[in-house]
């Protein structure tokens, strides 16, 4: 990938181009190697066991196939095909019954991370204590920069000024890109390693380590932005996430993987270039502001990739999370392709109402 220059943003935020694009190692897609890299462990074990005469994975519906009419009357949850199974998921499902704009993204991030074993030692209270402290710090930084802007005679109501102040306040929190993955061309092994460690991809991990990736770094902008009432949105294209500030008359994209200075552009062409796409190739939710429900779906998508790195014993969780992601973000092309590939592989059909993928019993010697 080539690099382009970046402009620093002070109180006034210029429309500069984005550089350091080699850091854009984000979400897994079926088109970007999801099956070949992350799900390969579970799928390879599946095929190898079949070849060795082992018992195949089986789907175990709680009842026989149901008709579309029965599904319509069954009171499907806000998770779609499969219901929530944990206390955290049930609490999240209740939240999703409300208006999209009322979904608390800070709480969403906790509830999805809460079921990950790597965060078993992180309490809900500790998570929100850390997050609230960062929100307070950002608010203080914004107040300080507002005073500076007033002294310069700048208009605090101007979107450009408010965007600059907010983004600089987030930069002051001193998050960094996980150094291990700071490479021009990340290998499949490193991509798998990125998703193996939950600290790299979830907001809870970012708060704990102050290190993140293109999956987690935009979330701190999004969550703090929601708490402070600023118009920021999550945007996805190809394998990458970024943040967009948008309000009437103002549109600015913020590259969150550049962590030393604010880097922005009002033009999406740089993202198309890096992802090797043209505007004609954009489909579904590519390059548009995601709704809160779609954000929830994308966090489930990240969690499904995390489960995929844990081997066949986590295939059920992987499939459940893919189902939730597909239901909540139906227009996302990456989620759609991954869902189709994995569900076709395991023979999971829309009429199934529960799921159980069991590990195979090996027979004979392994190859």
C-alpha cells in the first residue's frame, strides 16, 4: 500500500488525507479470508474428522422444522433466529426492543464482552469505572480547548470547531495501536492472532490495555461521543472501520487507527483505494453511517471471529453470534457472506429454532 500525507488538526480541523493505512487491519470477511484464516481451525477439524470416520457435527433443533407461519407466531426475539442464552444476552435483547437511538452503546459493549472468558476477571463496575473516568477526562479536555478556541475568536457552534475539539480530546486519552500488528502486510497468522486475543478487538480490552485495533479504536470515539451527545457514527467498508462526524452541512471522516494526531478527510475515495474497491462495487451498508442496531450486529460479528479462533468446541457460539449479527445488520455484505458460508457448511437452515454443534468423536489415528 502506498502512503499519503496527513495534516495535523488543532482547534481547527483541516480536511487532510489519511496516512498510515497499513494499520487498517480490521474485521474478517468471507471475501477477505474469514474462512481461510479464522474459521479454518473449526472447518478443518470438521472435514478431517469426517475423513477419519468420525461422527459428523449435528444440528439439534429443539423441535422439528417449523413453518414460516409458526415462526411468525413464535414471538422471535430481537436476536432473530436464535434466542439469547446468557444473562448478559437477555439484558441486551431487552434493550434492543426499544428505539434505535436509545440503545446504550457503552452497555452494549460490556454485555457482549461479559460472556468472553478472557474478561471473567473484569467486573461490570470496574468496566464502567474505567469508562466513566475517560469520559470525564474527555469532557475536561473539551472544556479546556473550548476556552482556547474562544480566546482565538472561533465560533464554538461551528461543526468544524466542535469536531476538532472532540477528536483532539479523544487523542489526549493516549490510546495506541497494538504494536504487534503494526505491519505493512499482515500475515494470516498475525490476523488470526489479532482475533485470538479479545483485548485487541473489544472495548473492554481497549480500556484495560490502552492498545487496540481498527475494530476497537473506533468504539471509544463512538461510545464517548454518544455519552457527550456529539454526532459521530461507525462506518464500515471492506475489512475496515472508521468514524464519521456528520450533521447538516458538515461531513468528516476520522481515521481512528492514527493515534498520535487527528487525521481526517471529507472524501471517502482514500478508503476505496485502500480496500481496492470502486464506488460501483459498494453494496449494502458499505460506507454509510451504521445504525445502533447495526453496530451491535458488528460487535457480534467480531465476537464470532473470536470464537472461531478457539477451535471446534466453540463452533456453536460462533454460529449463534453470526446469526445475531446477520439479523441485526442485514445489509452488511461481509456479515452476509460469512453467515452464508458458515451456515451452509454446518447445514443450519432458517427453519431451525435452536442449535447445537457438537465436537466430533475421533476414530483411528489422526492424520
